[in-house]
C-alpha cells in the first residue's frame, strides 16, 4: 500500500513538472509571437530601443573584445602545440580563423551577452512585475510587450551579429599577435594562410548563429521577468533562471545550427 502511494506521488510530481513545462512553452511562444507582430506595426518606441542598442552593443564591447583577444591567443598556442606533434604547425592561422568565426566568436559572445542582458532584463521586468508597474502600463493603454520586449528583442538581433563580427576580428588578431611574437610566424605568412583558408560561409554561419542567440537571450530574460513572483526573492530566482536557461539554449541551438549548416 505504501509503495502504491509513493508511486502515485511520483506520478503526480512528474505530471506537475510536465504541466509547468507545457505552460512555460506556451507563454514563451505567446510572448514571441506578440513581440514579432507588434515589432512590425506602429506605434514604435524609439527611445527604449536606442537605449537598449547602447546597453547591448556599446557597453558589451569591452568584455567581448578582451574575451575574444585572449581566446584567439590561447587557441593559437594550443593549436601550435598540438600541430607540432604532427609537423603541422602551419595550420595555426587557418584553424584559429575558422574556429573563431564558426564557433568561438558567436558562442562566447552569446554567453557573455547572456550573462549581462538576460539577467538585466529579467531583473528590470521582474521588479516592474512585483511592484505592479506592468499593471500601470496597461492602465495607460500601453502594451508591456510592445514597450518592454520589442525594443530589447530588436536591439539584441541587431547588436549580436555586430558584436560577433568584432569578436571574430579581435580573436584572429589575438592569434596573429601570438603567431608573430611567440610562434615564429611572419606577418605575411600568417595573413596569407588566414585569408587562403577562410571562406565567407564560415563568417556567415557565425552571424546566423548570433541572430538566433540574440533572440534566445532577449526572450529568455523577458519571459522570466514577466513570470516573476514572490517579491525580491522571486526576482532574484528569475534572474538566475534567465541566465542559466539562455546559456543552455545557446549551447543547444549552437549544436543544432552547426549540424544543419555543415552537414554533408
């Protein structure tokens, strides 16, 4: 009898988890579709959009640039160390360029911006939710999704590809500096091998990924902000959940996009 009761409780918990998951997916899809429809119809709120462009794009440049620089430098050292075992040291420039543009540039940029942006969005909208500011917007006939979600979504989609491109360039330059100063490459040889093996499809693939990452980051922060409850503690939990969810979805979507774009 006790075993039966225990099994029933387990089934109930699984059912609650499944119900919560389905409801969450439905709410996220609703926010996504409403944001897309309202982004294409007036009125447009230019001031929040411009503020988000500065916050997402310009303010993220220092940390993205530093991360890309040292990542490219470390990648060059690692490839040279591994390639020297097979007398293949000349592959360093090409692999650094391909690795940065295809994978490391967009993924690292996405994870860094997710840490900054998802947490900020979730905290800001969550605070507005628990203090009933969202209800105040509705009472003024202002759509919270149009005013809060759409500018953040649009700015993320625009800024992430730009940040990724900058990250690619800085990462390749980081590998170039190490190649010249520590790995006995000449500037001409390193540049020639980089240009020779780097294709436009490598760059485009990273930019396409960054657009998907921008959508994930902004919608994750907005979703957990709108679903915050329980006062300050609830806002803190939503902020943490937004960053974790965005990071996991970035890594998962990166694999799916890579498998789709580079399948033979």
